[in-house]
C-alpha cells in the first residue's frame, strides 16, 4: 500500500504555555518576515511622497508609486490573513489565532483597506492632493493609522513575549519595527521637520519682515516637534529594554536616508550631508546610550540621555549648515536657543515616561 506524504509548511509560531488559553507567540522568523514586509510597505509610502513632491501635476490614483505602496500592504495583509486561517484550521479560536501582539496588525490591515477605498473615492471627488494637503487629507490619515498598526506588530510581540526586565536587550525586529513606525511619524510631519527642508539655511533667506517671522516660527516649531517625536520613541523603548549597540545608528540612518531622498533638492547642504548628519547623530547617540546606560533603574542617566540626544542631533545639524551650507540666516540667539529647547523637550518627556515616585503619606 502506497503511503501518502503530507506537505508541511514551516511553523512561524509556537505555543506559549505561559499565556492563558495557549496563546501563540511569534517566532523570530515570523517577526523578520513582518519587518521585511513593513520596509517594503513604508518604502512605498516614501516613494509616493517623493512623487507628490517632485511631480506637481500628478493627477491619477493609478501610479507606480501607489503600486509599490499598495503591493506592500497587500502582501502584509495576505501574510497575516494566511496565518490567521492556518491557525484557525489547527483549532485556535479567531481571537487567539494570531501570535500575541499581531491582533492589532490585523485590525490595521482592515482599517487600511477601508482607507484605500476611501482614498480612491476622495481623489475622484476632490482631485490629487499636493504639498501639505496630502499629509493632512482625512483618508491619508486613516491610511497612516492602519499602516502604523500593521508595522508595530513585531514591537508589540516582543513587548508581550519578553520578561519585564529592563536589563534585557530589545530584539532587532523590535528596534526595526519602532524605526519604521518613527519613519511614518516623520513622513506625516515632514512639513515641520528640519530634515524636510533647511528653513534656517541660506537657501531659504526670507525677503520680507512677515516672511522672516513665519520662517522663524515654523523652523523652531519643527525642531521642537521632531525632538518630541524622536525622544518619545526612544524613551518609550528605553523604559522597557536596553538598546543593543548600533540601534540608534541604524534607526537614524534609515530615517534620515528616507527623509533625505524624499526631499532631495530641499537642503542647502545637499542631500548626502543631511543623511550624514543622521548617521553621525546615531553613532554619538549609541555612545551616549552605552556610557549612560539609561533605564528605569537609573533615572538620572535616563534624563541626561533625554536631554543630550536631541542636543547632539541639532548641534550636528547646525554644524553641517555652517560647514557645507553656507551658514544660517538665524541669529546666534535663535539657533543656539533652538538646540537647547530641543533638549528641554526631551527632558520633559523623560518625566512623563518615567515619573518620579509619589511619596507615600
């Protein structure tokens, strides 16, 4: 009698008896696949952003850049859905058929699908958005919400899977997941970002008093907003884990690479110099992280890191403008103050994320 061979697919999840009701936890392979798909997905977002910036008369929804974006989404959603169906066929109820932490990724896939249909309708009714309009379009913000839920799956999975010990290092998929989420935030706030345009550079020297004030206000707001986003991301993960050496270099390099290439031509220093600022800031940030070892067990180091990281980043930013960009048109009071205030923003966030203990009565 001939025996029938059963084709078995490699398992991307494993049972974790520590979770009530036999919750599934993701394997490193599953997290790695989701991170790779997230890079594809958000890379498509940045390609589409480049098209909106550099092709002003973009008048159709069906573009190669939308193709890159939506194909990244489609494969991510298909992978999650296939995992859900496979585990349901193995006897898991729908609520526990995805690895812990990825339930919201599936929700994000559904939200993004509704946002995509809405975006097509919105474009048909109101035309293709340009400039800041594209970043504040309601359907684009729905898409951003769905994408954020999808790409943070590996981070949530690591958060739930690992013991609650601050001495443990964050995994590479968790760091990359956080980096991709950070890049979504910087993408949708690019209109107020020093890495979106060098407003302080000589390439944006204002021609009138009113324009001077507006450029100063927007420029300072950009420094403070981006410092808050960066330190909110970093302090969040440092409150939970130690960052492996090289994490900040990886994070800053990938983000400034994406932002720089999308906004190429908008920097008085040139694009490569701006990317170099991000790389060097990441390297120095890794040194600070290594020397200070910020954690919940060392609140003083946590607060020093929160202050120094944005100070280092924007000090390097101005240094690049002075060396490669022909200087800045802001007064010394303005540019030194913006560096210091970015550090204050990080310091204040450290108290929100790691508040001092409340005295017992």
